[in-house]
C-alpha cells in the first residue's frame, strides 16, 4: 500500500523581535495544517535573528531550557493541529552549556525526541563555536506517529557520514533545519558555486541512502550588529528531494514560503531495490573512516 506524507515547509525572514517571529511562524504552521500538512519543518534558530554574526555573551540570554515555556508553546501547537512539528531552538542545558537543538513534537504534543547539532562551524560571520556546545546525543532517528525522522542541523548537511548513520538506523527521511547565506563581498560566481554545492551535497545524501531529504533554510537580509561586514543575505532555496535526488520542490532564494510537498515513503523501498547501495557496501574495508586523516 502506498504511504505518503504531506510535509509543510516554512521559509521565513526574521526580525529582531522573538515574539513577532514566533507569532508569524505559528500562524504559518496553522495555515499549512489547515491545508493538510501532517509534518511541518521550520528553519534553524527560527525564533530569532541569526545571532552568530558576532561574539557577544549577551546573546546567551536567547537560550531556552528544554522542556520549558517555549517548548510548551510549540507542544500545544502540535497537539491542537494534530501534526508532527520539527523545531530548532537554542538550548540552555546548563550555565555555560548551550547546544543548538532540534526538538520534534508528535501529534499529541509530546516531545518525540531531540537532536543536538554535532558539527559546529567557525567561519567569518558564522561564529558558532563561541555559542554552541557540540551535540552529545549521537545520530539517532526520532520515532513519531508518522514515520522515523533522521533530523540533523545545518552544518551537519555537509557530512555524508551523518546522513549514512541515520539511514542505517532506519530513518525514513533526512531533515535539515538550516541557516545559511551569502556574505556580500563574495562575487556572484562564488555565490552561485556555494549555493549549488549546498544543494548538490544534500541531494547526494538522498541518492546514496535512497530516502527523501527535506532542507528548510531562512531567507532575507540580516545586518551584522558589529558593522564589520555587510551582514548575511540568507539564500532560502528550501527544497525537498526524492530518493533519487529528484527535486519534488524548490523554493526561491529571496522570498518567504509556506509550501506543502507530498512525499512517498513507498518509493524509497522501490528505489533501494533498484539501487541496493546498502547491500553492496564493503563495510569490512571502511575502518579507516574513523581516522581524521590518512597519511
């Protein structure tokens, strides 16, 4: 029997008002649910601006305990709408320990699971190592009433090992809440290469593992509070790829989006029969992958 899931994507441009951002997100989630969405995915750090453009200890005030008042709001929303909801929050685990954490709510509002971002970048305008404690929950799919979700976060999307482990542990799809964009000094050609590489790498995860990929990015320009750069233009382009890497949907780069995409889980089974990559892996020869570099 064919099994499909209607997935809602919210690609949003944020302001400096957490209250306003959250209210707008919730209204969009309600709209998507009214149109039939069963699973809704939000972008990385969706409640605030992307604060990692600068290193400021004041920004730790944005972190929230999990569970806590913020998760109660999203829990109530998922329960009221009867949807699975994938959120991305700045977690206050303890003083001095602040992971960036994806929290998945099931249709009854319960926390089905959480994933703490494992790979933490440190690049100009992306000073995440200053803020984020690396994840310690491993690569564990999250069971929901709809299916088994392989939730990863942003910088994780460049690592095929993370996608593979999620697939080997039975994830039905890979989900990447994301915050990525262009720095204004890059040339147009370089900007195109960066965005294309971002898309290609994730579509490759779909192909290599025979499962869909859902990637939801933010959009809009966010200024650099320090004034040292011209800020980040987030490139949107949220997309859903099928198990052969085919585009099922791709958003524009510069506008907000509320979109429902229907994804077949049955197709993944068929694709894996045609392309049995998991069967043909020479796992006895892969031990060197645990080394940082092979001299």
